[in-house]
């Protein structure tokens, strides 16, 4: 087997280096293996695919495929992520703090949340969200938000799903300008594989993480103090600035488009905020939610659905979770700043 011509960024977390149990089949531009990752043989990492194991471990079996701009992460110090053999994950998907058993297919734009178990040979359709602590039975297809069973999957259909998703997800993305070309300012952390162009301001104690895209050619993006924008999220400023307040967490693979986010907000993984959206202070946007253009999310509530609707007032437990997430990411940023400096790529 020939070795890949592009290699992923490989960085330790607190001196713990990713372990490769066999050679990679291929690795795309901007792909990254970070921290306490153990990855099986013959893996394929598409462009800007990110596996980040800081607060816990990620363990992945052989013949794994991770599509372009997809993210595997952990639940800080609570649960790691375990992925079996021969698993395919499509484009722009998130697999987070969960278990995915052998031969599973996770479709484009899907999200699998903390504590979930995806049974062997299951298929999660594109755009679906597997809610926390959900157990999906083996050999079935799941779709929707939340993902529910829509029928069994036979061996032939499963092989087809793997082949089609791997073929579609292997396309090479167009190159983008590196983050060092941003006309940005501020003391915050910008990870090495962030791409895009335009003006980016990152406040103290804040961070923009691996694989994120910034499109501020017509405007600007501003991230407040103590906030974090997690891996593979997109910030697009075309008609108005994208502004994120202080003490916020913007989850993995979120799209922020011409919108304003208040203080102490958590925008869940895989969410999409449409142009003109205004999010008040102390809001939790559930994973996989989307807003309508110009929608206002009133302060102090949890919002979810497509389109987002008010679900319940934000209780003290959720407020504390948002606060603690921001503090955790300050520590993560410090560790990866040191790792990047040792690598020789810190800006």
C-alpha cells in the first residue's frame, strides 16, 4: 500500500501523543489528530477532518473513514469516544462522547451526542441527530431529529451506503487562505488549521478551533472574551458582522451567518443560525437546531428544532454548564498553544 502524500497535523495534549496502529490510507489537507487518539490501520481522513482527544480518549478501529470537515471529540473528563472497525462518517458530521460500533454509517451533517450508542451495522441518515444517551439497535436505519428507526438495513444496502458515502466524501476541497492572512487582532487563540479570509477579532481567553472557516471578505467577525468557537464551525459575514458575545460556546460544525449572539450562550453542535438571527443572553441552542432569517431567540431560554422554538426556561444546571464549558476551553487553548509552539507553527 502506498503511503499518503499529505499527512495530518499531529499534536500532543499534555504530552500525550496520538497513536497510529497502522499506516494511514490517505489524509487530506488540514486534517488533524490531536491528543489522546488511538487510530487503527488504513484510516482515511478527508480534508479538514478533526479528531481531538483532550479531556478524554478517542479509540477508533481499522478501516475508518472520516469525511471532509467532520469532527470527533469527547465529553470533557466524563466520557470518551469509541468507534469500531469499518465505520464510515460522512462530511460535516459530529461524533461526540459516544460509542459507534462496527460497520456503522454516519451520514453527512449528522450529529451523534454524548452517551449515545450506535449499534453494529446501523445507518444514521444525513442531517439526523442522535440524542444523548440514546441506544440505536444494530442493523437498522435511523433518520430525523431525534433520529428514529425507519427500517432494517440488509448487508447489500449497508455495503452500498459505505461505498457511496466514501466516494462522495473523498472529493478534495478547494484550497483556502491560511488563518495567518486574517486582518485580525486580539489576544485570543486561533488554531493552526483555521482557514478563510477577512477581519477576525478574538478576545482574551477566547479561541477559534481546528478546521474552522472564516468568511469575512465583506464584513468582520468578532469573538468576545472567554468564548470559544469549536472545530469545523463556519463564520460568514456578508451583509452584516458576525458577533459572538462573552462567555459563549459555539459547538462543533455550527454555521454562524450574518448573526449576533449575546453573552453566556451555548450554540449546540451542528446548529445553523440564519442571516439576521439575534440570540439573547443566557440562551442554549440545542444541537442540530436552525433559525429562520431575522429570527430572535429571547434571553433566558433553551431553543431547539427546525426552525428553532422556545422549549423551556434555562435552569441553573444549564447555566452552570455553559459557564464551565468556557473555562474548560481556556485550559484546552493553553495546552494546544504550547503544543503548536513546540511544533513550530504557533502564530
